[in-house]
């Protein structure tokens, strides 16, 4: 199956008001990774300064780089497959949804980059990798003055802090909106991310094959 066929297969789900299995996988894997990353970052903040904390931040940075790589793939996929139109684009809900989605994509990139900057200003030369096996170089900050390194660390830490907290607030807002659509508006917004079957539409790619019988 080539890329064109995969895109057409995924668009078949969109025409039925659903996200494709690929889109659903991206969504839930990214959600799980972000929640684990945020929780682990909070845990590391409670540890005393020492070797365990330093190694822990190495793992934290590597998971962040993995999220950035996975988020980039998700963005490329989304640029080809727009997703179902279950919300009126010009409504308040539609605009809020696009804003929160744009913020998450921003966070997928900005958080790992700010973490990469912070890691590169720390003493020592522990290597980084993506997903534990793709080498990722540190930034060459060891050639800069200590004052400049400190400024970079402070700036990156401040950006990291605020992006984390805005993301922490955006996550329950995003989840709460989905539950609101399900319980109050009773539309297909939440179902489109949970149901991989949905209403079968004859002749639409992504529907189950016809059995030759009509109900």
C-alpha cells in the first residue's frame, strides 16, 4: 500500500466523521507521553541535587526529544489528513479547539527545545538520544562564557516553566470540552476519537466491506 492509498483510506474515516486509526494512535500515544513527561518532571523537581537527579534529567530530556520527534511526525500526518469536521469551524468551540491544538503542537516543540538548551548549559557531557538509540548532540555552549551560559539557562528555564503550566491548564480544558460535547451537546466529537467503526457508509473507503445483505 503506497502513501496515496493510505491517505485515501484515512480520508474515508474522515468522511464518516471519524479519525483514522493512525490519527487515533498519534493522539493517545502523545497524550500518554505528555502526561508521563509532566509527572516525571514534577517528580525530578522534588529530588535533592545530586547524581540521581542529573541522570533523571537526562532521561527527562531524552523523552522530551522523543515527544518532539513523534509530534513532528504527527504534524506531518495532520498536514496531509485534516481530520473530520465535527465542529463548526467559525463557532467559539471551533476556534477554541484550533487554539488549544495549536498550543499543544507548539508545546511539543518548544518544551523539548528549552529543555535541550538547559541540558546543554549543565556541567558534564552526558549524551542525549531520541527514543534511547538515536544520538542527539548537545549544543556547543561550553565554548561560551559562564555568564552567557547562565543567562541561557535562566531564559530557557523561565520559558519551560510557563509553557509547562499553560499546558497543564490546557489538558483538562481539552478533556473537559470533549466530555461536554459527549454529555451535553451529544455530538460526535469524543466518539470520533474513540470509535474506529462508526456509521457504515456504502461506497466510502474505510467502511466495512458489504456482506451483500441489507437490513
